[in-house]
């Protein structure tokens, strides 16, 4: 198939499917049977922001997902025992997201798997190519937002 016959959106979706499958198999094989790749990303975001109050809206913004999507994922993570929703003193309606001990025990494995997987994805790609890739990807995402 020639480059002019390809579609950016289709190819990004196909790449995302490959990445999702590979990430999911890495998570499940190495350290936990009931965790998804999305759970891993959310756990690591919360871990990286342990010293801050993080709310559902922060997850929505960081991962560019809708409220309904974040609500569903976070509810499942809560049922699985990875997070708790804790009231904050200044507004009882707000619930910050807090990692449980179960999730904290997984963070080192998740970090290791994520770093290893990132190296796999970057294999054979120079720093210059990576910079160009991110520049183009940023433009594509901006174009898609409009």
C-alpha cells in the first residue's frame, strides 16, 4: 500500500491496538492477573502525584478521556481494591483518589514493565526521529481537536 493510500487515523488506531494488546499481555504475565494497561497508567499517574490531591477531573484531563469513561474505569479500580475515593476537608462533595496498599505494592513492577515496554517501542528510533514523531503527533492531535 502506498503512502498516499494510507489514512493517518486508521494507522494510529491500528498502532494503538498493537500497543494496547502488548501492554495488556505484559501487565498480566508479569505481576497481576486482574490489572489492565489503563489501570497501570492511572496507578502510575497517582503514584507520581502522591504529594498532591488528585481528583477524577485530573485523570480526565491528563488522559483526555470523558467523564463517563474515567468514572467507569475508576469504579472498577475501586472494586478491585487499587484506589479509594476519600473526602477532602474543604468540600465533602469532592473525593480525592488515593492508591491503596495493594496498588502501591505493584508500582515498582509497573514502573519496570513500563520502562521496558517504552524501550521496546523506541527500538531503532533515533532521538531526532522521536522528536519529529512527537512534533507531528502533537499537530495531528491539535488538528483532531478542531
